[in-house]
C-alpha cells in the first residue's frame, strides 16, 4: 500500500474556488431569502465534503512555489530595521515596531 505525502501547509482550496457555491457578494445581495438560505445550506455541505474528502479547510493559502519564493525573499529583508530604542526604558534597541 502506497502512502500519499501529507503536506504540512494549506494551498488554495481549488475545489471550493471552482464550486457552484463560490459566488460574488453581489450575487448574494440579489438572492431572495429562500435562495440565500439554500445557498448557506449548500455551502456548508460543500465545505464539509471538501474538508472530509480532501483534508482541505475553507481557507486561502499559498502553493509550494509561492511559499519557496516568500522564504527566499526573507534573506534580503531588512530585519535590522525592526528594532528601535524605547525612550522610557533607555536600555537600547529593545522594541520591535511592525
């Protein structure tokens, strides 16, 4: 039995993005109350089905190349600019401003 590789991060949920319940906000506003109720029921079923079947929660993520690109950019990020002196304490650069 061959085991599939489990990723320790979540990529974009293409199953949800391509589902019929992924509608525009404007479409929701135009729905009648009973249509909206049915959409909520269908969306809940879709989310649970995708999560149970594929192990993907309803959240936005990055794919593997995007994650690698982000890590590679960290090397040149100016982290030395994060720390600043606290005038009240006067100990040195002990404050991080994000």
